[in-house]
C-alpha cells in the first residue's frame, strides 16, 4: 500500500526508516482492493463472532494510510 517498489519498501523497513505513502493511482487501487476485501469479510462475520486479528490489523493500516493521504500533516490527530 505504500506505493514504493517492494525492494525499496523492504530496504526502508530493514533500516527502520519511516515509510511515507505517496498518493498515486497504484496506491488508490491497492486501498480500494483492500477495502473490498474488508467489506466482504465483515459481511461474512455473523453477529457475535469475533473478528480475526489480521483483519483488524488491515483495517488499522488502511485507516492510518487514508489519514496520511489527507495531507493535513498530523495523520488525522
């Protein structure tokens, strides 16, 4: 979702550098695909069932990314 090539993303994560998401059609498409996946998963979950931790992590990542794309400089806080 970062919009970076995989090698650059891995390099930055290994070096513990910040990964900054640059808005682009590629990022938009990745976010849209992930949101469709989340919607399908949430529709599949019955009332009273627990949500998988991986799905919650994905939702958190997308929310953080979307807040960062707003361009307000404070990540939505």
